[in-house]
């Protein structure tokens, strides 16, 4: 029997042993929304005969509403509390987690939690016909930007940008409002999302999504002013689509894009989604618009053993924290998941921040946030093979050199170790 | 006129669902088989195919040629499988994935000789595996394989012939 014959026989055998395929489940008809829009247009048409003065007033009112209600402009720059950027031991209190499962209302909310108490403070529902796709936070730990993508067929996947604020005070009131940053068409896949420490600048890296389920072609990095919504700078890579480079869809920030606290250094893993990892930094104040030529490679992970599940630039811009996977045959005892600290100046491993020495069949060290001086918030996923299946234990903790202090942060089942779904 | 527009809009949305569902009923089994050859997991294969059809439903209005819907979905399934495989390799240790019980049972029913072929396929580089599955397991013409994988016909030829040679070597070594 030739290899071709064996392949055909296996294909047929699979067809014979498959259970019946489940029926297709489509979302509810989108047409009602479209119909509502038509009715709204008809209602507006009846206003046309009204006086010019009324029309002017209506336009003015719309503009005012647009300015002060529908869009959010931080009234003042978000200044990190003094010492936040420098203090090694500060634990950010609030976190925003994009839920991976739907609640009883069928929505996947953003959950605002308190890392000190483990309390869930608020559930923020996405606006109608939107799903949350990525989140990033500023240094004040109360300002977050969320990428929300449209579910409407007419503008499927279009990215709109929202500001989520946790108000001062004990009420932990949250407010979600639309930012004036221009929407990004659904034909693009966001691969990087990072809000600067002062909360003034949003960096977004994206790629064309050619079929809606993949992304390939040149990367674009843009920085936007949160106050005005204007594009500040743009960088691009050469078109890689002809080279066969294909990046699969993932939640935002597969590149682990991070800002240093200086407000001008951006770091990102490039290319994303492949091993080994290469970290680059970009000085956004320097000239040029070529993402690769004008940025600098600061780290090339030496081998499989040290590949990073997540890799974040520390706020000081001088170090990078990497969470590794322990995946040897002998389990965690033979190869422990660990958090490593690298120097951006030399690209060398400066120290192992923490090595998990618990008993597990395999483990992953992921990162949720990086501060300065080797301070970070990490996540250890320990897999235990019980014989009846695999049980996973998630532990979130504050990393300081040599120590891992558990925090009360809830990690949802199905968490995918992507920094864009979790922000401090 | 407004009323008519509304009715047409509603009708168009209903028609899209019907057309996509009809395509699903006709081609889902074959596409799930394709995904199973890649993933060796029916649950995962069905998820990938459902996602591909959901994508088709959402983008139906933007398709330049609805006659190419099958090619679009096939390409989406390939991409979906790539994603699943990449996530498996990157995010979860290979030896600690939880296979769904029914998939495990289905694999057991397949028989040793076919399990060997699936295992050998998994050892091929991604591009060779895709080309071999599309070309030889599903019997697609080279042009269709090229379209599904978004590569040139020449690359399909070289990837599938290299894949076949590697597969023969792997299978010879195992038997």
C-alpha cells in the first residue's frame, strides 16, 4: 500500500468513525438593529421642515453631547501618584479582567477586581453589539483603555476605543466612555495594545486580517493622543505577506507591548506568536517611521528552555521580565517554570527572580504586570495529572527578587496567558 | 419606500442565514474531517468549522463572489486549525492536554494503522502537513490547495511532495 493509499484510507476511516456533526449555531438576526436605524432615519426626516433655528440648536446640542457625553477626554493628564513608578514594592490594587465566558445575560463583561481583598468590585458590560477584545492600564491604576469590537455584520470587527475609569473613593465607581480615537476597521487584527504610564498616549499595533480569521502583511504601530484622539506617530514594517508569514488571531497584545515609565520607550515581542522570542524597543521620540529599522533588538532568547510565555519591559526600561514554561518529561521537578530578569542593555539574564518548586506535572509562569527593579505580578499555572484528567491550579502573586507573595486575584478558567486580556 | 427598505433588509439577513446554513449542511462533514486530520480531535474540529461558518455569515455581504464561499470557509478552517495548534504548542504543555472522551473513543475506533498515519502527520512541518492533507487525504486539485493555503501552486507541489516523502520515512521507521 502506498503512502497516498494509506492517507486516503485514514481519511475515509475518520469519516466512518465521526459522530454526527452538530448543527450550525448562528447569532440572533442582526436585522432588528438595522431596522431600528431605518426607523430612526425616518423620524429624523420629519424634523426637516422645522425652522432653521431649531436645526442649528439641534446640531449644536449634538456637538455638545458628542463632545462631553459620547467621548471621553481625560480632563487632566493622569499623573502617576508620586513614587509609583519608582517604588518596587507597590502593588497595584485594581485590575480589569476581560471575561472569557459569557454571564447569564450572554455578555462577556470586563470585571474590575481588588487584588488586596480578592473582591469583585464591578462588572462592566460591553456597549450594545460590541465585545471586549483587549485592555491596558495606566500607572495610576484607575485608568484603563479597552478595545471593543463590533459584532454587527455591517462593520464586523471594527475596533472602537473606550476609557474605563475607576473613581477615587471607597465606592469604586466605574465609568465606561467612548474615546475620540478613530475606529480601526475590522479588517485589521490588533496585535499590540499599551497605554502609557501617564495615561495620555495609546499605542496600538495592528495587521491586516485578510479573511477575518487570520492576519498577515505589514504591521503598523500608531500612537494616539487620548485627549484629542489624534494620531501622533505611525511606524510600519515592510509587507511580509508575500513571504508567507501568517500570524493567527489572538486577543490583543500578543506582542506583549509595554511602555517604560519615561513615556518614550515602547517594547514589544517581534514577530509575535513564534518562538524563539525577540524583544525590541522603540524610542517614539526618535525620527523615522520604519518599525524594524528604527527600533532596536534588545533580547534574543537563547533557546527553548528559556522561551517566554510572556515577556514584559519593566517600568524602569532597564530590565525585562520573562515567564517560562516547565514542560520536561519529568515535570516541574525536572524543569521548573520560572520568572527571569534580563537586562535591556546587554540582553543577558541578570537573575532568576523566582523559580516554582512545587510539585506539578507541568507548569507555566505567565506575567500580568511589570513594575521596576524586578517587581512584577506573575501567574503560576501548575498542571497535575490525576489519572482521571488534568487539574490546573492558578496562583497569582507579587514577584520580588526571590519571593512570590500570593495575591487574591481571580483567574478565570480558560485564561490564555495573553496580557491583553488582563490589566493592572 | 422606508418600509420596503426595512423589509428588504430583514429579508436579506434571513436569506444570508439560510444560504450559510445550506452551505454548512452540505460541506460541514467534509470540513470537520479536514480539521480532524489536522487536530485529531472532533470537538476541536467542529469548533473550528463553526467559527469559519460564523465568519462567513458575518462577512457574507462583503464577499465579492458568493460562489467562492466554500474556498473562503476552507481557508478559514485551515487558519483556525493553525491557531489551535499554535495555541496548543505555545500555551499548554503538549503532554497535558485533555482530549475529549468522545475524540479519544473515536481515535481508538480508528485502528492502529490509521492512528499511526495521524501521528506521522502531526510530525510534519505545518505547511507540509496542510498540503498533504488537502492534496492527498481530501483529493483537492493543486489550485484549490493553493487557494486554501494562500500559497502559490509551485509551493503546493514542493510542500506536498516533500511532505509525502517525509511521511513515508516516518511510517517506514515506525512499522
